[in-house]
């Protein structure tokens, strides 16, 4: 992979084994900033997939036998270089998927935090001895890496989703093949170039960009050597991958999005509640699986809350994500824009009222707050994935809990209250894998990230993340 300058066209290849691979076919990478073609990306297919699997298996036979200290040192060096290249990686994100650079730098810190965390977790893969039933026996339980892993990453967090998956698997002793989103392959390709720079062994971490994910991925699901699939994306695609994985009984780790409610009670600190609501909704232009999708506000405070919410939302600046002062960049593509327009138009046709809408053109969508009373509108039941925030009044705790749980999703939920008893009561009642209490940004490297119901299977982050890539082995010794 190479570039002329950051703001000119990139020519990129896939990374297989020790080789940068330029395929016969390529696809154009179009920036959502202005519709400009910023890259010609190798369009990997089944042939490259089979090659990558061979390289991954070959590397796995060596990597799984390396010491924890060796893996830890490599990961730590990688994390340090990622942080050093923070500005470049943030600008790459801005160009390929529209994230403002000041937010992009925070994502790179977040991405590096996973690599640093798993550099330590590599040294914490403990086994155990178990008291046997007979005096002549010895029982030992150990943990071993599952094998080569396929990671399919989304466009909305193109660096952090790569490191959250790859670093935990690599720390466990697995080798990793990443299939990044066709909307944001440059971030993953730059990350693998940094892995090379710190001396990462060939075949341990590979990246295959493609505009034809179904064709590329078929060999991975057909090949028994790929033992785990980690995917972040939509529910329909996740279900399809789950079915495909069953053919060779691969393990699956699925994070499939959400429909996050935030509940604001009258006893909440309104300044904190507004601040956290804006953080949880408008970060990355609302293009986050844990973004607030439904904001329920206790009826007795809805007027004052909405006034504060509008006042603070007006301060958000929409514009070119390469500009330092910008808070909200463009949506990723025309499809995303049409989806949001459709959901908003449906709500307005059924009585919803816009109480604030920021100015924007093209793929830039101004932050929008819409008040409604119908809890069954599409804008409430569907994941918006954009900077539109529906506000809904409620009267009672039991009513709002019922509304919040009335979805097939179960990733994240938020509670704004000063009542500790209520916080514990609702945390238990809400059917979600993550609950933020007066906290609109709960994600961190040391905690488990994942959902229940149709929001997915398994957990990423913390000690839970590395366990996803380990098999348990039981050793029984007869010492007679």
C-alpha cells in the first residue's frame, strides 16, 4: 500500500501473508465529503481468500506456540505506533467515511487501548488444577487458541472495530483475516502496514478488501480451518453468517446493532442528562450501534428538558470532517441519507413535530430533534443510524420500561436519574447487555461489549473478549 499525499488518490492492495497484493480488479473508494474518488482498492475474491486461509493456517502453527511475552511485546509496540500515527489515521477516517478528525483521534486512542489491554491479557491466560476423585490422578485444565479467525468489520468505527476483534484473537494465539467494509478499507490497510513495521510475523494479521463480500467470504465458510467468525453489522447479515458457520461448526461472535432507549426521569440532573444525550446520539452523526434511538422523558419535565436539549444541540457544527471545529460530518452514503429521510417523513406524516433541525446539504444531515407521542412509529421501532433524535413523553416507570423493552434488539440502554434505588431497579429490568447510568458513553476496552436477543452473541472487550478465542482442554493423568 502506498500514497502520494493524504489528500490525493490512494492506490491500495490487500495484505496476504508477507505480500501486498494488487488484484486484476479494483473498486473506487468515494469520499462522502464531496463525492470525490480517493482510492482504487484491490477487489479481492475467492482466489485471494483461499490464499489467505493457507497463509493464516501456516502462520497459526507458529504463532500459537509463541510465548505470551512475545505476543504481548509485539502488541504493545503496535499500539504505540498506532497512537503515533493518530493524526494520519484520523484523517483517513474523515476521508473514507466522514468522521470528524477531532472525533477520529479519540477513536484511535480507543483502538489503541484494545491493543494495549490485550497485550496484557495475553499474559493472563490461566489454567487450573482440579482436585481429582482418586489419589492416583491429576486433573489439569488449560486453554488453547481456537485457530484462524475471520473478522468482518463495519465502516462506522473502521479502526476500533479492527483492533477490538483482532487484538484479542492475536493475544490468544490465533491468526486473523480481516474483511473490512468496502466503505472504509483504508483504515484496516493502514493498520496492517503498522503491524508490519513493528515486525509482526507474516500471516498473523491479514486484510482483504472487497466490493464483493459474498464471493470473497464463501471460501472462508466452506473451509474447516477457519474456526471462528467475528462479525459486526446488521441482523439479517449476521443471521446469514450464523447459518453459513453451522456448515463447519465454526464459533461465532456477533454484534448486530441496536435500538437504544434513553430514559430521563424528573429527578435527573438535567444538565448532565442533556450532555449525555447529545454525546450518545450525535457522536459519529448518530452512526453508532449504541447511539440513542429513542429518548423517553418524564412528562413533567419534557418542556424544560427539550429547551435545554435544543439549546445545546444548536452548538454542534456540521461540515467538512477534516476541519478541526466540526462536530458532525457527512453520512456515509446516499442509501443512509434516504433511509433517514424516509423515517423522518413517515413520522411527520403521522403527527410528529420537528422542534429543531440544523442546516445541511448533500450527504450532510443537520442534527434534528423530533417530538412525538406514538411509540410504534417506524422511527421508534427501526434503527435510525443518523443524527435524528425522537423525544417521547412518559408518565410512569412501568410504562417506560415496557416501551424500552418492546424491541428485538438488546444492545444498550441509558438511564438518567439521581435515585440510586431506581437505577438498580431499572438496570435489572431493562433487557439490554449494556446499561449506562447517567453515562452516555459506556464503551471501554476493559468492559464487556455485546448484547442480548437479536443484538448478538458473545462479548468483546475485557477478559471476556480473549475468552471468545480460546478452547478449554481437560487433561486427566493417571499416576499409578
